[in-house]
C-alpha cells in the first residue's frame, strides 16, 4: 500500500482520509496508540476471517469502504476486490494508495447498488451507522452469490461500556434516518447484540457461520489505558489480547471485548479452491 504525498489542492474528503491513514497505517501511532492498536487488530481479524474461508482469486465487494484500507489489503493478498463508497470522490484518493492487486471501483449508496454475484461482501464498521440495519444486511445479502459469504465487523453491543440502544427495542427506527451514514463513533446509532445476530441473518436469508469477539480495553487504550501503550511492549499487549479472547469464560468475554467479527453464509453451493 503506497503512502500518498499530500497536495494543497486535495479536496477536504481526501485530506480527512489522509489524516486517518496517518494514524492507522503510516506511523503516527504515538498520537493515539490505543486507537491504532484497535484498528490494526480489526484489520488483521477481518483479513484472517476472509483468508480462512475464501480461496485467492475470489471476488469481493467492500461496501462503504472509505479510504480503502481493507479493499487494498485484500487485493494485495490475491482477491479481486470492488471498492464502494457513498462518497464517490474519495475513490481518487484510494487510487493514489493502490500499489498492486486487482481493484475496481463502484460508487454510490449501498442501498442502491445494482451489482451482484460476488463470492463475498465485506462490511467493516458500517452497520452501526444505518437506521435500518436489518434492511441493510438484507441488501448486502443480495450482492453475494449462493454459497458466498458476508464478513462483518462492528462494535459489540454487549460490551460493558455500551450505552446505545438495541435495534430490537426500537419501535420506529425511521426517526434516525436523518442522522445515519455519519462517520466515526459519533455516527453510531445502534450497536448489534449477540442475541440479535440470528434474527438479522434469518431475515437476510443468511446463516451465522462464526462469531469472534476481540479488542479488550487495554488493546483499545480506553479508560486512560492508552498511557500503558507507551510503557509496556506491544508484544505483551498482544498476548493479553489473545488471552482475553481464548481463556476467559464466554459470558465475561461478551462483556469485556468491544468488537465482533461475524461470518455469514448465503445457503447454496459452497466455494471451492486452493487456499
């Protein structure tokens, strides 16, 4: 992935994307080490989820892909990736970072996409920004061929610090339509709870294949724990993160870990290939 050279003539959306990239990928971790660690944790989790299920050469659409880090990362690993975002102008910025790999672009609102037949769709930190997450997942399912997958990362609604409402408790989600699609944590509307996943999947014609919980408060640098990132080795933080995922009782991990990675599958002929 190439690091763009900033230009004074860049549009505002490009400059904003570049600032995030400086924090997430290009060496500015000292500004917010917990945020960077959590982002890299999520990036690696998503890549691993895809590589465990899909052979190289499979077609993937990355929906609401923003600055395209997941699109680029998957393309560099041998997948045929289609980048999508509501903000079409940001595709020019993504092209500046494209070093190698099969990458194409489709602009527009995810609800209006007319493409389909992909082996998989990727939705990273998107579903919590829409007023109708159930309808959103139904739309994403139409982009995937029978036997294909939907890979999702989203904040864990069961996390002990979550104060946002459950979608299933909301009588009229339409009241949030005017504030949907906003970026960053300020744009979160609902956080999905683990016991809602099966319902979401069933309504979309999908099956829940796997659920991974990850990112503890130390990893994310929450509650001022980001200060510890400057004092203890990253390898130790990584070991604690791994232990929090695998060695704690399930009930505790559901409350302690702030992120979830979910693999859905659309019933049909399973994908085949050499992994």
